[in-house]
């Protein structure tokens, strides 16, 4: 009676993928958040005058189509981010958004990423903005959040 077991595992896996909001895998392309993963909580240095940026990691068979994204602050203001392209051999891609860290405020932020398939992926995370002395480390989670 092996078959029913296999079926149940497949169904459970399908539900898990949906819950993780990982739409993914156009033509075998996998992706993951390197930082600012969905449901994460992070500290941001209020004295940093660089622009906010985030990283995504791609693997597998990815097309090199440009992927656009925007950042949304706790008040629903939107900021454009540079588009990324998961070209082969460059697995980690950085996207930079039009807001410096010192202009950011604590609260719930979101990144909306539009995949070439026109699926929009959302990463929702909580930021605490503080002075450098209080910012000790960047938490990295391994939650699947794509790309
Ligand atoms: C990679 O993806 C493209 C289009 O998405 C597809 O045509 C091609 O067969 C895939 N290659 C492999 C090795 O899976
Ligand atoms: C931040 O982004 C703006 C708009 O794209 C750009 O003009 C500025 O040079 C960037 N700042 C830094 C520190 O890269
Ligand atoms: C995605 O949307 C754009 C603009 O609406 C359209 O031109 C394009 O064909 C769509 N791509 C796919 C894969 O559906």
C-alpha cells in the first residue's frame, strides 16, 4: 500500500508551497530571499546614507528577463527599485530602491517583485530603524520567499 502514502505527501507538499508564497519555478528557475525574507524582522542603521537594497538568489534554469520591483513603506508610499535579471553565473542579484536608510521608519515594509510570468511575489517584513550602536546584526532567515 505504497501509493496512497505517496499521494498524501504530494498533496501536503502542494499546500506547503502555497503557504510559503513561493510561486516560482518557471522552466526550473528557483529563487530565494537572501535578506529581508517574508515574515522576517530586521534592524536598519538610521545613520546609513546609502539607498535601501535587498538581495535575491537564483538557481536552476532561469531566463534573463528583467524583473522589476517596488518597495512600500508603512504608510503605503511606493519607491521604485532597480530591476534585476537572473543571468546564468550570477546567482545573487541586488536591487536598490529609491530611499536612503536614514529616511526609513520602523514598521511593516513590503517588496513587490514582478516575475517575467507576471506573477507578483510579495515579501512582507518588519523593520526597526535605529542608531548604529543599537544595530548589532542582520538577521538572516531561511524562509522560502521568491525570488
Ligand atoms: C529552461 O527553460 C526554458 C524556457 O523556460 C526551456 O525552453 C528549456 O528547455 C529549459 N532547459 C532545461 C535544461 O530545463
Ligand atoms: C539613491 O538613489 C537615488 C535615485 O535613484 C540616486 O540619485 C542616488 O545617487 C542614490 N544614492 C546612493 C548613495 O547611491
Ligand atoms: C506580462 O504582462 C505584459 C504587460 O501586460 C504582457 O505584455 C506580457 O505578454 C505578459 N507576459 C506573460 C508571460 O504573460
